C-alpha cells in the first residue's frame, strides 16, 4: 500500500554504495560547515580566517552534495556537472587555505595566484576529459595531471618549504600537513578519474577493478575538505 506512493527510482537498495556516500557526504559536509562556522569565534585571531575558509569550503560542498545526491538517485548517472562546479569553487578556496598557512612562513601573494591558476587548468582539462572529449580522456587527464604536479612542485620544492624550516613549530606542522594532503589526499582524484573514464583507454583494465568513480571522489572530498579542515582546526589549538 505505502509503496504506491513511492517512486521506484527513489528507493535505495542496501547495496547502493554510491547513493550511500552521497547521503553521508551531504550530512558530513553540513555538520562540518556548522562546526567550523561556530568555532571561528573561539579561535585565536591569526587562525580565524583559515577556520572560516574551511567552513566556506564544506558549506559549498554541502549544497553541491545535496544536488549530486538527488541527481545520482534520479538518473543513476554521475553528476559530473555539479561535481566540477563544486570543485571550481572549492579548490581555489583550498589554494587560499594553503596560502594562508604558507604566508605565516613568509610566502608571497604571487604563490596564491600561481596555485589558483594551475588548479583551474587542472579542473578545466579534467572536466574536458570526463564530459566533453571522453575518447581522449587519457590525454586530458595527462594535461590535468601536469597542472597537478606543478602545484605539488610549488608547495614542495619551492620557497615555501625553505621558508617553513625557519618558522615556528605550529607553522612547520601546518606546512607539513598541507604537503601530505596535496601529495596523498589529492592523488585520490586521478584514481577516480581513471576508474570512470577507462573505456577504450590504455588503462581499460581499470574497468574490471571494483572501483567506482563517484565513491572515490566522495572519499577524496571527505579527506580533503573535512579532514584538512580538522587538521587546521587542531593546529590552531596547539601552542
Ligand atoms: C574539494 C575538492 C578537491 C580538493 C578536488 C581536487 C581535485 C583534483 C586534485 C583533481 C585532479 C585530477 C587530476 C590530477 C587528473 C585527472 C582529472 C582530475 C581533475 C580528477
């Protein structure tokens, strides 16, 4: 009887892990945003902007997860468009987050613009390979990957690392956390991309692996948006 009122497409099976991660992602991003926003006032002044930006990143993601969750449920397809709109807003904000940390170690504003520029190239070419020219997904993924390596290079080998060594322990810890997130946390995404675009590419073997693009992206977002925010939060509390 009650089933008559339910649209079959809205019934989630117990083994629909994609839907599961979109639902839990929505709630986790919302909760994280509320947490960061409320904690801004409790934070030492020099860390306040960082905690606020973490709140903005998780808030923007919460809204996009809400839409992605609905899109995925109703169409059964990947919400590529919402995903990249989310990233094009939140990844530059993560660059701001990185800059706020490295600034404490003496980095210049030009670093911020280099990071933002490279991240936009990384995302536009990734979108192109996923949504527009899927036949050439390997090529566009490679271009995107080069922009990603440039970002790693800028924060890893550049002046930032040198300047960090000369700064106080909290800043040193923050810079080393940021390196780990860019090198390990961000590397989750290319794996998702390859799993999702494997058809007809040299990495076609990935189709046979139990990997799902959206689940991998959702894990990446949880690690990099909520996880990184919490690391910054806890560093802001250390003496
Ligand atoms: C909150 C969202 C974040 C931190 C998103 C980060 C996304 C990436 C680091 C994506 C990277 C990609 C490559 C390096 C190659 C393949 C295409 C992308 C866009 C998935």
